[in-house]
């Protein structure tokens, strides 16, 4: 049985690493940080995945998503604090400035027209554009296929 306190400390470490570096920590980095075995860190990653606290690449211990952060490059680039973060979707590109508590510049593309879109978030508000974001699936179905959603 997983120790819940250690589980949530691991989740906090993953999120802090994303915020500090714009990248997901490897399971090796997590093991080293907590002075535990890679196997133990891997079990923590798996349990966090099972609880939808992060999302692993299938059959691996590689973090694909720790919402709103993406562990892989995407079309949703969020520039903040001198770093470029990748978001998983339009919803998450707005979640990154909320998670980081800072102003950001966002670059993305319209999935319908392929036109570039730039947004600026200042003091928690979009300062340019009258855009509409459409979500084709209700939230309750996002985990049916999280990568597609």
C-alpha cells in the first residue's frame, strides 16, 4: 500500500519541477530527490497515474501530462518567466498562467483554420482577442481518451 503523504509529496515534486524547468522529472530524478529506489519512485508514478494526478506514456514511467503541463512539445506554447512550457490543450494553456501565478504570452494555432493565434495574459486576464474555445467532449468523457481530448 502506498503512503499517501509520500504520494502527494511526489506529486508536488513533479509539479515544482515542471514549474522550475518546464520539463517533467524522470523517475530517476524523483528517486534521487527522495532518496528512494527507482522501483519505489515508479510505483508512486503508477499510483499517481491511477488516481489521475498525472498521466504516463503507455507502458512506461515517462510523464506525458501533469495538467496543465505537457511533457512533450505541443501546439500550445506558453512563454513565462524566460521559459517555454507546453500545454496539453487550449484549456491547459490557460491553466499554466494560473498555476504559475504570472503573466504569459501564448502561441498556438486554430485547429480549424490552422491560423496562428497569440494571446497575452496579464494580471490573470486575456488582454487581446475575442476568441472562443470549443471543447468537443464534456469533461466527464475526457479520460475516455485523454491524449485525443
